[in-house]
C-alpha cells in the first residue's frame, strides 16, 4: 500500500519499466483548464481517504492559484500542490519518481522535501536554437543577442539550478544507470554533447505541444534522466533529520507542506 497518492496535472507520468508505480499516478487536466476543479473534486473523493494527495504541476501563477482553490475545496483531506518549474519531461519524471517513493513507503512530506532540496536527482538537459522565448531565470542579455545568430545552438541544463551555455552548459551526472524521458525534435539531439549517465530505457512524451510552449520554440530537444535505482535516494532521505508537525502530527522535515507549520523538536 502506497503512503500517498500522486496526481499529474496537465501531463502524463513517465511510463518507465524500472518504475512500475507510475501506473498508480492519476491524471487531471492542467489546473488552468475549465474543468479542472470539477474533475479534481471528483478525483479527490475517489482516492483513499487515509492518504495524502500530491498534485504535481508546472508552478505558474495561475496553476498555483487553481491548485490552491482545489485544496481549499477539499477541506478535511490532505491535499497539497507540488509546484515544479521544470520542462514537460521533468514534470513527467517527477510524478513517476514520487510514485516510486510512495510505493517504497516514504512519508509524503519527506518525499516532497527531498525533491525540492535535491531536484538535481532528476536532471533535465536540452538543446534549443534560441533562448529568447525561454521563461526561466538565468537568461541574460547576451543569450538574447546570440539567439539572433542562425548557427548558434544553446545547451540548457536544469539540475536544481538553470544553466545555459553555447553548446554544452557544463553539467555532469552521477555515473549510474539512468532511463531517459525525451521530447522534441530528434535531429536536435546531437547538437549538444552532454556527458550523460549510463543510459537505460528511453520513453517519449505523448504531447509535444507542451514542450514547444515551455521552450518558446517549435524546435527543441529535451531529456530528463531518471536513476534506475532509488536506493541512493532512500538512503539520503533516511539520514535526514525530521520531527512531527505540531498541527497534523505527521512526519515533517523543516516545515509541514500540508499545514505550513514548522516541525516540533524531533521525537
Ligand atoms: Zn502538518
């Protein structure tokens, strides 16, 4: 029995064989869709009452607002938004990753906290011909200027922080087997030479339009790496200091994502 339910809002989870718990991820439309609240309320009713519900979404202002409304409407249930400003393959990887942690009996608050502090466990790298349409921190004036040069190809790495470089933004991965979630124009794949981890399975996303919107370009190639083995993550989580939330009594590390209350002294 999983420790919490994972809901992907506006995208599908990464269907990786090494992470079969992705089959437990439930899907809702994007929070900005007109029927999000209606379908969301119906889904919350269907999900196990004794489990927290994590709504994974893209973290834009309107998405945050609508998820907040659904949370307010779900009074009496532990519903929380997991807001992640990452491209579509990164969102798909995160929903799958969280479902695996739930399957391994990790408390929801610790899974959320770990993902927020160690987002680099699921690094995204991408190749784009222009950074002009990119809505992420770190895009500088020189990137905009270089975007006008037809032969330039940018490498973008989103691994906890955003790095943009002409060609390779300089990111290294742990030397361990990892699967890839990919999306975009395949001919762009070789434009940037990344030092990838040992590759495993490759899965593609079903909805290409989402990537074009995120990157502000029709032509891009993005890939998010998902470690095959979560033992390293489980080890790190088990070493974290945690206590109890003074409001709901749940396990919390730092602050409780369900109550926004600080943990009490560890018990
Ligand atoms: Zn709490």
